[in-house]
C-alpha cells in the first residue's frame, strides 16, 4: 500500500509538472499573438478604425488575463500587483467591446452613437477603484485567482468592496453575451441565405468569443464539484489555461489559412504589391481550365450570336463569376449547351479563352466594389469577394486588363 501511494503521488507530481510546463509554453505563445494583433489593430491605418480599436481592446484584455496567469505560475509575483491593477479596467470593458464590435460590424458603422458611449461607464468605476489607500493582500488574491479564476477573487483590491466586483464582473459577461447573441439573431445575419460579406468572420468571432467568456466560469464550477462530490482535480486552473491557449492557437491557425478572413478583418493594414514582393513565385498559380476544342463545331451565324448573347446575359444577371469554383462546364450546364460550343463561341466570336473572359468580369466587379469598400477592406480581400482564388491570379489578371498594378491604377484615378 505504501509503495502504491508513493507511485500515485509521483504520478500526480509528474502530471502536475507536465500540465504546468505545457500551460506556460502555450500561454506564452498565445500572449505573443494577442499582443501582436492588438498593437497591429491599434496602429492600422486601413479598415474601419472603430472596429479595429474595439477588437484591439478585446485582444489586449485577453493578453492581460493570460499574462497575469503566467506571472503567477512562473513565480514572478514581484510585478504581479502592478500588472493586475493595470489590466483591471480592461476586464470590465471587454464584455462591452464584444457587444459593440458585433453590433457595429453588422451595419459597418464607422463611429459609436452617443448612446453607445454609455457602455464604457463600468470602466470609469474600475479606474476610480484603483485610487485607494486600502491595504491589499496580494498573496491571498493570487491564491484565490489560482483557485477560482480571475472572475471570482473575494479579496478587496481597491476602493470598492470585493462583493461589488464578484457581482459586477460575471454579471457583465453574462449580460453582454446575451445581448450580443440577441442582436445577431435579430439581424438574421447568420442565416444561410444572408448575403453579408463578413458572415463567416462574424460567425467565427462569435463562437470564439463565447467560448472564451464561458470558460472563465469553469474554475468555479469545478471547485463546487470538488466540494460537493469530494473530487480531486489537481491543477484545474493550469488545465483551463492550457485549454484556452490551445483553442486560441487553433483559431489563429484557421484564420491564417483563410486569406479572406486574415487580410479582411484581422491583419487589415497589409497591402501586398506584386511589383515589390513577386507574389507569383510564392503562390501557386491556378491551373487554367482545359476546354475541348478538338470536336468539330458546325454552328450557323445566328446560333453563334444567340449563344454569345445568352452567355453574356448569364454573366451579367446571375454573376456566377463571383464564385471561385465557377468553370466553363457550369456555364454550359446553365445554358444547356455543349461545353465545346461555349469554348468555340469564346475563342472565335468573343476572342478570349474562358479564363481571361471570366477574369474580365471579375476585374470590372473589383473596380466597382473597391471605391465602396476601400476604407474597411484590403485590396486582396475585395479581390477574393470578386471571385479570385488567389492573390497572384488577381494581380496577373488586373495587369492584363489595365496594363498597370492596382496601386498605380487608383493613384492615377485620384490625380485625374
């Protein structure tokens, strides 16, 4: 029995050290990305600045929470009180920022209304809370945060009593989370038939934000399980920190692999220029559509004209070129004519192959959309919306149609 208990104790120690090491490692990486994106969004000159600032505040607040946990677990408690007090106001503004970002993102607002500024009242009280001569037991606060999470510290940390913050912090999270989802569901922007250009980003943002806010309550839930069921769950807070960090890094990895999300909403100031960065060598070029030109085609002049007009009508009315996967077989299917007839009309009457022809429509769409969306989206993200599968394809097509690069084209437009 003594040997078994020793083995069990050794196992628990090894498990605790493993969880702690992994938590510190992944939390450090998360801290880096959170700080990077928050600073980038604060300094970004493109996109809607209101949305950039709100998202930056959310990232910076989350950065503060992770940093506080890192300081506690790495025994850097000398600077812990100052960091905790610095990020306290942000913890009260984050739920409001989550709500304001969502409700202003849907209509694309560029500034807050007068009434929306009232959502920042809690942060005023949070700042006032810092100016107090009340003695603070930082060791006890650190122990409580390690045990219950940062939402449920029962020790006084400033001007107002601890019970005030025990009620306010979780209350703000729950209330603003409910208000956000109510506003989104009411707007029906997440419906499958909704045509909002930022639907995918909004869905990802809502799911991620909801997950991270609700996991803040898990330490308290598991503490109650310990008390009520007499369970032994070692290193709960370290495990939750590890869970949050891995989840955040998975979301970042997903966004990095979806250029429309990354360049359009997260890294909004990036402006790739083919003339400077030779993207064509780095990004795989699309394989052009191979059409069947071997078959002998016998079409009367009237048929050629009718086919040509029908093809143009489909492109102008239904705008299938906005779909990245649209091919000549899809066009032929929509018109109920053979593929080689479409190819023959394009090559002999219109004078272009299918890829150049469809890219012409996409470039014209881009030229219409860019002046309307340039303030809140990058050139690359607008190009993706117009049907281009890659940045390299877009720049090649633009230069082929206009003879110059997009930045030069629009700078000349401004001068004229």
